[in-house]
């Protein structure tokens, strides 16, 4: 297990808090919060996720967090159009497996185009609403809106996004897995104290694959290995 980082669960919207997050956008499907300009943007759906049924002692993670571009959906640089969102193979199956196992799923994603002024928050929300319509619901999304040169604590491989998502879900990082396609995703997992799983694609460097502590051929295989689910008949191996 990686080095541990202790975090306290954050309250759901409407609960008492010593430092309540500010609502920055409320859409038809979700509400976005941010504690301050140097903090992650956090998206919470308007429907409460199912309670976590996973038991830490059995080795199953209590939450699984996914990178977005190149992991759950195709990586389309500077995309602002929900019509161009395309799920990657087995993404929907992977999330369905987690729901069946009672394990909440979330997204942790660097989105520097927000800081560059290329992507508005309303557009980002529309992209995520479209993604969830295609692959299934997510319990939380944590996004880094900062440009690389800003030196924030949430841009992967920094651990801030993983820690923020864990706070919302009420789980500890060592009880969490992070699935991504590049070394930065696994770096964020390691620094937070979570388990990292690499699902390589054509953009993944060979050295990243060789250095990854855990790899899987595709998303469904990664999730099955994490939660101990059997292979679905007729599904990908």
C-alpha cells in the first residue's frame, strides 16, 4: 500500500461546515463548488449516490476515481462541444460493475483550459452531463481549473483532486483506487495514498507502462480486478 494521507469527510451540500464551499454554478443536473481560487472545482450531482456497500477489510476499494480524457472518454484537445464526447470501450461496463458492487465512482481531471479562458464552466458542465448520459452516473467530479505554471496543489500528479473527491465521498485515500492512462494519474494516487491502476492507450508512453505498479488491458478489466467481479459472458476479457 502506498503512503497514507489522512483526510476528514466533507459534508454534503446543506450540511453544517466550518468552511462552506462557495457555489460557483448550479445547472439542471449538478452543482459546482469551490473553496477558493486555488482549490479544485467539485461537481456534485443533484441525485444522491447509492450508499457505499464495500468493506475495506475484504480488499475491495470503497471508491474508484477515474481520469477523464483518454480513460473514460476519447481525448479531444480543447473540446467545448458535448456532441464530440465519445466513451472509450468498456467504460459503461466498468461503471455498471462498480454500481452493482456498491462502490461509488468519481472523476478527477486536469482542465487547464478553464484557467486559459478557453473553456467556460457552463461548457464543462455540459460535457460532463453528456459523458454521464453515455457511461452512467458519477458520485463526484473534482477538476483542476489551473494552468500548469500556477503551481496549485490539485493539478495531477499533485494529490489535491484525489483528496477532494475522497472528502466528498467520506472515504480515506488508502481505501480508494485511481484509474488513469498516464503517469500523472498514478502519481496523484501515490501522493494521496491511494492505489493507482494504469490502463494504457496509444498516448501512454512505454516507460509509463513499465513503471506502473498495476496495469489493465481496459477499464472493465481494471474494475473487475479491483472489486473481484467475474468476467461477464460475451464481454471483453
